[in-house]
């Protein structure tokens, strides 16, 4: 009997500055809704996997135990929280898949959430630095943006100023997000605005401007996983053609910051395991916490040689109507980046595409979707390749 896990249903809250006071409230928005979407009752759930980074956003920890507060039928179901920086959501998802694939359960609920906006900016920046190597990087100005400011500086020093390419990536993703009902920023800001330093687009961590950063966000997303032998009874099913996690050294000083080696290895391993090439993919949802991350990820996934990511942008290859649309959802850049929810959200966006339910975001005929989620600056790297099973 097959024990592979499929995605059977999902739910996604809007991302942005939300009235929900905490992750308990955010998780309540999506937990029951995902089960209803899958057509499964809470009584069918064998395991709950929660992704919340926290790290100081909220005093309340132990967040695996919060899901059952809004779903009392889940009170006696084993619940576990995972944390892997900005890849926390994928860590929860992959643990749930391991649970099903080991045969210990047939249905799992995965919930990712983060409440970030209740903290002042300086505190948020410091909390996010938990995803860096504090011994060496705690003093970096600008919080986590400062870490990526350093990466961008190193990249510019080696390959020349790429500010214009970064602005093109920002403009692409902002334009795409106009059609995403869940997105935090639904404004087509345009290339000129993104490429000009101004009062409305200041440097956050030079050379990165505000439009080169993902925003600070609240939000939640959930997935219901089921054993593949249940597909006949499910309303919808998305299967993993492949999934890979590859880690890299945490300190920037231990690696080349201009190349995401862990991400490249994860992509190569996932494409090989799935027996596909990039040419077979209909779209990619990738982790653009900063525009320079998307640029370097083009190179890591194999779309361009090192230092040549700018050609991908210039040629419009990753535009919505390009050869390989990247971030048709608007990406973290415009959709928002509630860190614990992001890994789950990336997979939900891919599922919508594969089911043909992405409405204005839809890539016609989407058949195979790549997802890349990373924790820290390409430290914990997750690549999923998804296809429709029903
Ligand atoms: N991109 C584009 N526009 C943004 C934005 C972003 N990232 N963040 C805020 N804005 C817009 C707001 O919508 C608002 O627009 P309006 O004046 O038209 O209403 C305006 O900028 C001011 O918003 P505000 O929230 O006051 O901005 P801010 O200067 O306090 O914060 C950042 C902007 C970039 C500093 C903040 O979003 C940030 O810290 N981002 C990085 C978060 C991070 O590190 N995440 C982890 C990544 S791994």
C-alpha cells in the first residue's frame, strides 16, 4: 500500500497588518477552513504540525498546542511545533510528510503562522537576526535586511551594480501581486519607482531600498496532507514529484555569500529525484525575502550562470508571460512574509496553480510547479516539485 503523502486541501489568510492579536487567532482562521476544503473532519486528523518562528514576536511559546483551542476535536491529537527560521513552514510540512510516509498516520494538518506587526521596527529587526549567526552577525545594522545588504554588496563587488535588475524583480513581483487576493501590497509600483531612491523608497540597508525588501506581515496558511491511498476519496490531490532539504553553514563567513550553494544543491537533487528539468516546470514560487535573493536564486536553480542572473530579468524570462514565470503570486516581496507561514503559503500558491484555481494569478496549463523556501540566508533550503494527482 502506498504511503506517499498528497496535499488534499488548504487555506490561506490575507497577509498584512491584521487585527488578529496573536498566532492563536491567525491559526484559528485557517485550521478548520483547510479541513473543510479537504472535505475531512477533525476526527480524521492523526497529527498536527505547526510552524511558528516566534523568537520573541510573542511571549506565548509552545505553539503546537494552540491549534486545538479553536478546534476542540483536535485536543487529543499529537501536536508538534517546528522552527527553522524563515523555512519554518516547510519544516512543519516535511515533518508531516515524514509522519504519513512512515505509516504512523494517514491524515496530518500543517499550520504555519506568524504575528509580526505588533512589535516596533527595531525590535522586529533584532528578532529576525535570530535567523543569522549571532556570534558574528548580531551587530549588523538594519536587522535581517542588513544581512542581505551585505550579500548584495558582495554580489555587486564581484559582478557590478545590479540595482536596476533588483528594481525589475521588485516591479515584476509587485505587478503580479495585484491579482493575488491574499497579498499584502496590491499596487503595481512600476520599475521607475522601484529603481529610484526617494522619501517613499529610501535605503533600508544599502544597496537595498525599501522596494527590495519583503514587508513585515501577519498571516497564516494551512495544508491538509493525506496518505496517497486515500486519493480515490479525496476532492483534490497534489503529489510531490520530489522534495529535498539541504543545509549550508550558518555563518556568512563560512561560505561564498554571492552563491547560494545549499539552494543550488537542493534544486539539483530535487530535479534529479523528480526526473525533470527546469524546462518541464510551468512556474516557480521562490523565496524572495529580498530582491537580491531572487536574483541569486535564478543562478542557484540553474536558470543562469553565476553572475548572470540579470540576463534572466532583462529577457523577461521569469515574467508572468515568460518562459518560466517566477512568483506569479507576487512573492514574499509583495504577498508578504509572515515568516512561519511563508513555507506553507508558497505550497498553497503552487497548489492553486496546479488545480487551475489561481484566478488572476493563473499560469495557463500549469502542470508542474517548483517551490523554494529558505531559512536564514540560504541556510536551510527546501525544494518541492509538485504536480496534480487528481
Ligand atoms: N516594500 C514596498 N513598500 C513597502 C514595504 C516594502 N517592503 N514596506 C512598507 N512599504 C510601504 C507601505 O505600504 C507604506 O506605503 P504607503 O505610505 O503608501 O501607505 C510605506 O511603505 C511606509 O510603510 P512603513 O510600514 O512605515 O515602512 P517601514 O519603513 O516602517 O518598513 C521596511 C519598511 C522595509 C523597513 C520593513 O518592511 C522591513 O523591515 N522589511 C524587512 C522584513 C524582514 O527582514 N523580513 C525577514 C526577511 S528574511
